C-alpha cells in the first residue's frame, strides 16, 4: 500500500515518541516494534502498518533527515552576518528543496520493477 504524506508525518511523530521513551541500550528489533506500536496508536494516522513496513520507510525518511541536517549545519557554519537562525533555516530549506526537485522532505521516488 502506498505511503501518503500523512503516513510519513505519523512515522516522524512515532519516531520522536519512541526515541524519548527508550534508553540508548534498546535493541534495534525492540525499538522498531515500539515505533510500530506508536505509529499504529496515532489517531491521526489513516493507515495501520506492519513493523517491517514502518522500519523500511523510516530508513528512507531518516536518510533525507540526515541530509537536511547536514545542510542546516553548513548554513550555520557559514555564519553570514546579519542573518538570524530562522534565516539560516530558511536558506537551508531552499537549498534542500532545490536539490530534491522542490519536494522538501519527501520520500524518494519508487524504483520501477
């Protein structure tokens, strides 16, 4: 089943919830089970997903989050005079959107079988 923007927002919220509630020693398998439980409990999430599905989609979403975070760090390092933190965030977002076909934080395109 296709993942919607609402599904990805639910996944991001579930990840934040799970990360806050677990300690650093949680095994990967247990973490993703907890992530899936949080995802499926979210009343705003329109679709229920399997643990394997949420895990595989998180990898794609996480890669984009890491790339975006790197661009934000570069913009902060530049330290252009007169720019506020919000200006730097906006610049980073424009750069990221430009690199990703104006899609913002969107899932990568599906590969043809």
